[in-house]
């Protein structure tokens, strides 16, 4: 007990001593002759204590107003009026009513086919009748997965069961496969049967400019009824139509009728159809004029043509580019070369889209759709036999 008290006593003496020394101050008299002490090195400087974190610390980033990467496209009101084709008021009202039923945002929409513009092969042009044609639509959207998610929630019956189970991300991935379209077919709406394809605005505009697959660009060479317009699509569609004219002029003889011109343009997306082929002839048009049209063909078609002539006895483009295009434009077999390359562009995407149709529509609807197509072809074949 005594030893413990003796051992504890110094501790009680030391602690207050330390406390007093730590709180005491000493007065130091400095002479004016001594220079001031240098500042401590930066690497030894004591960092300033960071302020206590709070809900607003660190503070939110200041608002920076950024200019849009692309200015808003504004076209003159009269630009592209040639793209607006008239239809009956009842048809127009029906088409607009159908598109308005979709809650998912659609940037650009058009209708096409025999249900909009009367064609041969149907006993009636009224899509509301039993034997009437199906109404065909194409929707261009901004974000495919987001669009299908909303649409799948609103119209689950438009999609096969397995695609609903796999979700909108699966549908958008299948859609993204060349040529970049997802179709829902045999959909009853407003007393008629419709089929609608979904693509993105980026994919649509790229095909209109470059003819990557000609699947969408070729469809828009034919009569369409625009339901929802978009300035960017209208601009690229005008380029697409101009490219079709240039290509037709390079594949038609010097003298041709207006009907032959339209048939040739309509046949680009049906490349390989014997009814669209005309015999090759020597051209009397100026080679320089044809060279101008040739150089302004869509990027993908022009790339295929230059590869086609890579082994030909023509000086390389690097030597004399003007002479290179003039020689190509003067080739009497240029028309056949263009037709051949168009077939190559169309063949793969159309085959892939046919296979995708089985996935998007389901096996039952695919058989039904194929049967309708075969029936339409058979009726046309039979009427051709009778007329001959």
C-alpha cells in the first residue's frame, strides 16, 4: 500500500508541471540587427486544415451555359415540298390518327405501300376491308431502346412473347443489325391492320446520304406520305432523291421517257429484277457531264464502283483524278457496273432483314406475311399471263 502511494505521488507532481509549462509563455527580446527567419520550405509547410465537410461542401459546380454542338436546323418553308405527296382526306386522317396513338416519341414518320397509294395485285385498295392491303409505316426515333421500352409497355401485344421477356435492350440490339430496322407486323389498330418499322434518325439519315444498305433510302425513292416531319430527315431525303436522279442518268440511254426514269429509280432497291434492266448502249452524252454526276454519287456506291474498276486499264486516281473519272464515265459498261454494285449493296441487308423479320414478328406471323407476298406475286403473274 505504501509503495503504491509513493509510486503515484510523482505522477501527481509531474502532470500539473507539464500543464503549467505548456500554458506558460516566454518573452524573447529580438535585436534589430538580426535578419528575419526564412519561410519554411514548401514541402515542410504545414497544410491548412480542410474545412469540415457538409452537405454543400464541396460546393456544387457552377452552372456553365454551353452552346449546342450542332445548331438547330431551320429550313425554308418551301424546301422539300416535292416530298409531300397528296392522299385522300380520309386516308390522311386515318394515318395521322394511328401515329398519334403511340405514346413513345416519334421524330419522323411516313406511310407507304399499297394501303396508302393504290397498286395492282389487290381486289380492293381499302385497308379496312377483309382483303385489303396492310398499312405500312416507318418510324424514326432518337433512342431505340428507350422507345421500345415505352412502346412495349403500351402495346405488349405488338411484340412476340420472347422479345417481351428479353426486354427492350434485346429488341434494340436486334434492330441495330444491318439494315437497322425492327418490324412489328399484323397489328390491328383503328379497324385496320398495320405493319410498322422502327429505326433511328441517325441510321435513316446515314442511309439517305451514303446508301449504306439502300434499304431505307430505296424505300424513300418511291411514293411515301410523310406524317411527322423532321428538318434533318427532309434535308437528307432531298440529297437521296438527287442521288437517285444522278444514278438513273448514268444508267439510262440518251433518250428515255419519264416513265422509264421513274421505273429505273424505283428499281434501285429491287436490284436484280429483270423488268428494271435495260440493254447497255453506247452513250452520246458528254463524258465530262457524266463524270460530274458520277463523282457525286453516294459514298458507299462510289466506293464499290472504284473497287470494281480497280483492275481495269485506267490510270490511277493519284495520277490525274479528273481524267480518272472521265474514263470511268466514258466506259460503255458503266451502266451494268452500277447495276451490279447496287445488287451487291442491296442483297446482304435485305437478306439479313428477312431473317430478322422471323425474330421480330415470330414464326407464325412470318409464315403469314410470306404467304401474303407469294399470293400477291401469283396474282400479278397470272394477270401478266392473261394480258400476254
